[in-house]
C-alpha cells in the first residue's frame, strides 16, 4: 500500500475556508468575482483589527486590577473599644526633682530668670529667690523645645519601676469611674508606657472581654464615664505646656498611638464622645498595595519601627522601652534631630516600604464639649471626690473651684451598628474571557469551536508538510512499428 502523498497547501486552506464556522472567510474562496473577494478581504481585515484593538484594551483593564468598594451596615452586638488616657504631665514635679532630669528645668529657670520658688511642690529643690541668673547657653534658638526633648530623653532612660514611683497614682488620677452604670476600679485598667506621655491607663483590661464588656445598648447611659484629676499643681515648670489629658479610642486589645492619633482634652470641660465603628477591608497584591503579612498592626507601627531602627543604627542608642541598645540620653539629642530631619527630607529611607494594613478597625467620632462643672454642680463634684478619696482632697480644692484640675469624659456607642467598607475585585479573569469571547463573536462570529478549527488547520498543514511529495511516473513508450 502506497503512502498518501502531500496535498497542495492551497487545497488545505480552501477546504478550511469552505468549512470553518467563522463568518466571512468562505467568501474569499467563492466564485463571486474579484471585486467581492476584495471587499470581503477588507471587511475581514477591519474586523480583525477591531478585535485586536478591543482585546488589548480588555487586557490592559485586567492588568490594572480595578476594585469596587462595597459598603454594608450591620446591626449587631459590639465590643467596647479600648480607651487609653494619659496625663499631659508625664511625672510629678515634686518627685522628678529627685532625679537628674530636673537639671533641665533648673537650666530653663536660669535662662528665663524665673526662680523655682514661684512653683509649689518643688520637693528637695531648695526655694531660693536669690538666683544668680547666670547666662545659660542652649544649642538652639528655641530652648523650651530643646528642654522638652532633653527631658523626654532623660525620662525614657528610667525603668518602668522608677517611672511608676514619680508618676501620678491611679487613685489620684481616676477619681470616678463607671461603665454601663457599674463602678470600675484599677483592676479594670491596664498600665502602659508611652514615650511622650509617660504612664497611661487603658480601659478595659484585656481580660475584661470575658467579664462582659459587650455592649447591648447605645447611648451615654451605657458608656464609660470618668472624672479625672490631672493635679495641675504638680505640673512640671516649663515642660508641660497644657493642662488636661491625652485620649485615644482604638480597637480593643490594639496598640495605642497617643502622639499621632490621640486627642487632647482640657480641664474644666465635660467631653462627650459618641463613637461608631468602621471596618476597612482592603485587597493585597495584585489588586491593591496593603500589607497582609501581619507583622505590624498599622502603618504607624511600621513607621515608628523604621525611625527607631534608623536611630539605633546611626546614634548607637535606643528610645524603645525594651532594647539591647543603651537608652538615649541628652548627648544623643543632636543625632536624633538629624535623623528625624533627614528622614523628613527623604534623604534616609527604611529598608522596607511601610504600607497600610489590609484590615483597619477605626471609629467615627462625634465630640461635644461643655463647661464643667457648673457653678451649682461644683459641690456635688467635691462630694464625689471626697467619697472616692480623701488623701489629696485638701490640696485639690484649696482653690475656689475645681476646674483647674478636673475634667469629665463620657465615651459611648452612638449606635449599635458596624459599618464595613470592603474592596472587591472589579474585573476577574473570567470577565476577561467573557469579554474576549464577546468581541470575537461580535466582529467575526468566532466561538471556542472556531478556535479549535484554527488549531486543526495548523495541525493539518504541519501533517501535510511531513508527507512525501507526489512523484510523476513515466510510462514506457511502445513502438507500434516493431
């Protein structure tokens, strides 16, 4: 049996054109005249060009990885957020005088020509009205800012135990606390350290989730009510510029950022803060740029870690509470300032790029403030303070009213609903295939089976090339004359 010989390529293409399900191709081989064939050729080329153009656009859209934002509001039981409060005055004036950090205040007093005897609670510092007021030189034109930074450096070098000894006690700071109508005390708070504000207190304690900090009702009656005493008479001269507290409301159990995200509340006011939780869910690569590694709770954690790493590397000291490096001191201030300036100007970069986390739990706040206490309510406040503690009541109320050192705070849920803002992929690969097929079907009527026919054509052409050519055999010539 002889092998099948190679067919002409034109015949293979003609068979494909006559039998394909793609529209218009068969018109190129019909016997309709050269003009009609040219017309259909032009139409096919235009349709093919439009298909290529539209497909490129679709691929570019898919590569951009667009997202849709979906917002949903769900009425549900909520966990009460963490409320962290810090006195704007980091340490007591009378106790700080026992440490070398007080030398900063003494230098500022000499520079400003203000005797420390003008301030009460100077402790072991001898009140002396006869200061020599020698010229004191500072490294910058703003000695107050420099002294504050230097004092913070000295304070950060103290251990947590030493800091507790010279800081205001919880009992003298939180003089009244109720949560949902129930009294709360120091066992409901967690003590933490903040680099800028010293000791801070966070409500509720991390273990209180088992004790019922779930909220079933909204409104001021079911929130956290505090009366705080900042004890302004113990404020540090020249260091603490404002009287009040620093407060931040953050997700239960998360790390606070008092300097960046906290808000300052003044004495002599009652502050009502109604909160509504908002949950942001972002998409990581390839649809977004958020960080889903779980290494940091927030972008602020990353940025702070970056700055502290740069300081440790260049200055040879650390401002972290727990670190193997030596704690930063006054001598490191110029280096720290240079690092901050270079990072701000973009000259210094972190080893890694800080990105927002994929999950962010935040609170929308409605804040209102009123003068507090009212003149006729002041006796009731003093009664509450005396009932809570009598160890500091004489010093606290030696003045005409209590507005210099007291403030009231009420934090509550304005409504029991959780708003979720979630990103979703707007253009998946399935949509790309669907649109791709729509363009092919619109301009040339091509389906998946039509594509299979093209593959079959390539197979036939390749198989045809592998076959031997047809050889023309010559017949023997018979001589009729013989």
